[in-house]
C-alpha cells in the first residue's frame, strides 16, 4: 500500500462538517468497559470468515452485516446466533467516551472444532459477543470516504491527547523507542479549517547504531496557530487522536 503523505492525509478530512451542531461523532470504532467487545468491523477476525445464520428475531441489516467479508474464503460451518439485545456500551470517540445505543449479538458453539485450536488455551472457547452500532447513531457519525474504516481504532493503548493553553497547545503520547536511544518530537504541525495533523519524528541520538525493539510511551508537545476547536486532531495517515480538555 502506498504511503500517504501528511498533506494528503490532512486533505482526507477536508469534508468534515466542522461547523455542524451538534458536532458529528468521530467514532474510534470499539467499545470499552462492561458490555464492551469487538464490533462488526472485526467480524473477519472474530468469526474467521464463517457465514452466520439465525433463528432468533433480529434486524435483517444486522444479519447481513455479520456475513463474511470474503465469501470466496468462507468456512463451511456456519455460526449460529444465540441472542440479540439492545445495549448502551461506551464507545471511544475523538472527544472522549460516550454511551451509544447498539445491538449485542451472542453466538452458539465454539470457535474451533475439537483438536483444531491453534493452541491448547483456545480449546473449547466460544465466540465473543459482537456489537453493532444502531444505524440511527451511525447516521450522526462522520468518517473520510478515502480512509479505511479499520483505522477507526485510533491509538487504542495510549491515553488521549490533552489540550492546554486555551486549546493552542497539545500534549500527546506516542509509541517510540526508549529515551536513551531516540529523540521523539513533533517536527511539523499541518493545519486546515477542519483538521490538524501532527508529524512525529523519531531521530536516533548521535552514536546510536542499534535500537532495541522495546516500545514505550513518549510525550510530545505541539503548538497550534489557532485553538483546536471542533477540528479533528490526526496522527500519521490521517488517523484521529482522542483529545480531552486540560
């Protein structure tokens, strides 16, 4: 896949309706906390491209959404739906966590036939429940047409960026090698009317020839020409970063 230049990544968000009230939801694509779990975007990993069948009452669009993304590679054994119910888990967005209406789908059976699990710990394990956002909420979200929706996970394992100094300064955590080996900094800040993109530079210290594979959280700081406001904060390739007020 071709690497997207920072200016191209920023341009992906040119259509974001920054002035709309209420502000569109930039969904980070997964739920957290009690009742959380994978979403329908994760169906290929969870269901391993198996077809889904159901005898329980469920919306037709939901059953269709659970079908294999790659039918030509689907497994022969279908996965049976056990139950479907409405829930309100917390979803991560680019402006914090918020409860949103969704459907929780639970499945019958085990992920692997006896003796076919890739390791003993997975023997007999059932399919995890999956979540599908209510279509009425999906209509209030926004995502760039040119950006793969699989990137809606954002920075899953790092804390959100923090806005300070009247939303003109950003303090963010990124993943990098230990401080003894590299200098990690924001080398450029690209701004548009709808988004801000941080270009992060990882520069080895003088004399460092071998950098260990270990990765740690590194704090970076960036200054904006104008307050962030309703604009979307982005990392490389145009993937949004969650931000919170300081």
